[in-house]
C-alpha cells in the first residue's frame, strides 16, 4: 500500500508502504492503528509515516534508503512522541498552560522572521506541515520550556567549594595557548598598506584604523584583542615574527598589524573560568534532574509500542523524473 508521497528538498519523492497491508480494504484501518500509545496519547500509523517522510526528506537518496538510518529515525520518532506525551501529561497535572494570547504573540514574533506571509506559508509547505500543526508544535515548545523551568526550580547554585573542586579536577580544560594582542588597519590594496606603514611614524595605529580601516573594529581603533595561536590561520605567522608591525593578506584585504602584547601558554585563572564552570555544573545538575524526572514519569505511565507495525512501514525513494 502506498501511504504517502512526500516531495523532498533534495529533489526526491519518498514513498512509504505497508508490508502488512494485505487487501486494500485494510489500508484505512491500518492508517489509524496505533504504532505507539502513551497513556491516552496515540501515535497513529498515518502520523508516524508523515513524520518519517518529513525527517527523511532531508537525507540524500542513498542515506534515505539505509536501513540503519531508517531505523534510527523511526526510534527517534517514538522517543520524541513518548517524551512529548509525558511532558504534556505532567504539565496538565501541574496546571501549566499556554494561553491563546501567549501563543498568538509567539506566532507573530516568529512570522516576523519571514519577509511576507507567502514566504512563511511556503516554508510550511516545504516541511509538508499545515499551519495548525505548526501552531500545535509551537504551543508544545512553550509548554516544554515552562516544564523545564519548573523541574529546575529546586536546583541549587554551585558553591565556591564545588567550583574550586571542579577547577582543580579539570585543569586541562582551562589551558590557554600562546596569545597575542593585536591592533590592525585593513585596506583593499598593498599600496595603501605601504602608505599606512609610513604614516605610522607620525600617527598611531588607532588613529589610522579609525580613518582608513575597512573592517568593523575600525571604530575601536583597530583593536582586535587577544588571538590564540591556531585560532586564525592567517594570523599564525605573527607569533614568530620579529617585528611588532607586519603586513599579511587574507580574504578580507591587506592587514597592517601591530602586535601590542604577547602572553605565553598558561592556565585560565579561576575567577575568569568561574562563569564557565557554573554553567557546566548547572548543566550537569539539570541533566540529572531531568533524567530522574523522566524516569519517574515512565514508571507511572502506560506505554505500548507496536514494533511489528512500525517495522512494516518500508521506504522507497525516487527522483522527480522517475
């Protein structure tokens, strides 16, 4: 049975068929049969197939036919539906809601990212998604955000002792490579660069950058700031240059660069690393809290999966001209 013909962004059509379809009279029954049930939430075969086609359309023809890719996408769909269902049930129990006014505001905010309504509608069509489906997904995203906020309410901020311990136990993460602090004037011709180097005898690099540089940092007197060795390939020769003023070429133009400071390899000080450490520790705690929450929801929920039905949905890809 051909269930869905989905035009892919890659110029392919994705055909989904039921290996268990049997006679045509069973097709309609199969399309509403549950692939997965989570409490009172039902993922029908038709909805499952629509999601499968939507996700596979971003694969090329070879990848879309790969059984491993197909199985991974199928499992992703089941997992996402499970999490979504558990999240919605918990939100309902906690009286977490998104009002129509709140949803409308978010809809308008996102639609402003498109030049006009036609572009917005076209983007939905490319995803094989109706406006109501998109709106429902957006509602869920807003609910999910509030659920995460609620779950993480009791997480405590890391103490100074915990921050210090993390820093001491992860010193390698806070290594800093050799660095240079540079200021530059960027022009579009070598002749102009030569003139800049001559003018440096009478004017500062900052003054010349504000007058002549064509890159954004010109307004800051050409100050690029600290550059780590290996971070920008065309700056690397500056680390071994003898003179403090060098001329190099890049895709942006001709750079007249002054190396104002040098710093050898070192470790980032604790105070400087502290915000990063706090984010890492908090992320670990949020992850642990979420896993515990999800485990609790699973233990109190009824989940049924029809793997035979899921595996009966096969994929065929064809070119537009096939």
